[in-house]
């Protein structure tokens, strides 16, 4: 009897233990689930915070790039013009674009200067313009300002526009070599925003045509046609993309295709087989003196 009681007690104890054990397990599971939920909640909150911060930065960037009210005063322009030694009797043109795109070479060609001539703008990979250089061009009644490449600076196009004080110039030319890069596009947008005339020029056409000729074993004519077709397609694609993205700025620009050989020939009164858009480029810049001189013969 005692044994049975004992057994009964033992069973009772072990049932209680079992119930307690189950309860403990359930409690543990509940706790774990609660911890997991808290962990997830924390992760979600952090993710939300990160996203909000990204959005804030993006909005700030947007505001900087496209300010509602451009705060460039007449005084800013006057001061900047004094600093750059702006010539009111000439056309003052800033030359922007990535390093190595051919800015300095273009200025030498337009001014018909050789390496040993005074005023020659240093060119080549090691010749990175760290500061602005001013090159008077009496033949075309222009002052050229070779600027450090926008692509090398870790600044937004808007800051670049401000830091280079592009608003001080009569015109900006944007030099590029292949398809427009992100900094190029941003600069175009900023110029457009400030209604600053910006002329886009694609240099080194002779080199690209020559490369096509060599690589694909084409004639000069075939290579030239293929290159020009690709350039036109590139501009059309770029415009279509901007329109599809409903960008506030649908770029309307001519991408003048030139080479230094084409330009040099023109300013020397000759026509080059490399010539593409050099004459139209000169017209867009208003370089009539040089143009008349160039195409007269
Ligand atoms: N074939 C060819 N080479 C060019 C032309 N323009 C520039 N280059 C070369 O491209 C390199 C970079 O040119 P540079 O004027 O120094 O570029 P920048 O950094 O924009 O001033 C140099 O080696 C130039 O000789 C061009 O129209 N045709
Ligand atoms: Mg240069």
C-alpha cells in the first residue's frame, strides 16, 4: 500500500515535473520569440533610420544641385570677374571637362600655337591643370580660361560651378572625349539651371576614327561613317534616356565633333580630311574672325 502510495506520489511528482518542464520550455520559447521580435524590431528601426538618413542626404544634395533660388548676385559676378581679370571687350570663355579630355590641346589648336610658343597650354597626362589659367586670344577676340577638370574633384557639379565661378564667364565649353560622364551631365544641368550658355564639344575624332580603321581594317571613309553614326546614336540615346526619366532638364545640345588637326587646319585657312563639325563649333562660339580667316581660302 505504502509502495503504491509511494509509486502514486512518484508518478504525481514526475507528472508535476513534466508539467513544470513543459511550462518552462514554453516560457523559454516565448521569451526567445519575444527576444527575436525585439531584435527584428531593432533591426527594422535601424534600417528605417538608415533609409531616412539616406533620404535626407539625397534631398540635401538635390537642394544643393537644384536650389529653388540661385543666390548668385550681381555683386558675386562683379567680384568674380575682377578676380579672373575678365575682359569686358572680349568674349570670356571657360573650358570645363574631365582631365585628359583634350581641353589644353583644344586651346592650343584654336590659338594656333606650338609647344615652343609663348602661351602654349601644357598638355598630356602629367599636365593636370590644378589652377585656372588665362589665355588671351587676340585673333578671335577671346579670353580662354582653362579650368581644373570637374571629374577630378570630389564635389557636386553645383559646388564645382560655384568654386570655379563659372557664372562669371560669357560662355562655358564642356570638352569630352567619348560619351558624356556623370559629372559632365551634372555640369550641363547646372549651366542650364543658371541659363549659362554651355557648348558641348567632343574632341579627338581623328584618334577615334584612326582606331576604328586599324582595329576593324576599314577604309578611312568607312571608319569615319561608323564613328559618326555611333556619336549621333549616343546623343540620341542620351536624350531619350533623359526624356524617359522625365528629367527636369532634357538636354538640347549639339555635340560638336572636332579634332585638334581639324581645328588647326581651319585656323590656318585650310580644310582637313579630319574635319567634322569644326566650322559649326566655331560658329556656335561666335569665333567669326578665325572662321572667316579659316574658310576664306
Ligand atoms: N589624336 C588626338 N589627340 C588629342 C586630341 N586632343 C588631345 N589629344 C591628346 O590627349 C591627351 C590629353 O590632352 P590634354 O589637352 O592635355 O587634356 P586636358 O587634361 O583636358 O587638358 C594629350 O596626350 C593630347 O595630345 C585630338 O584632337 N586628337
Ligand atoms: Mg589641361
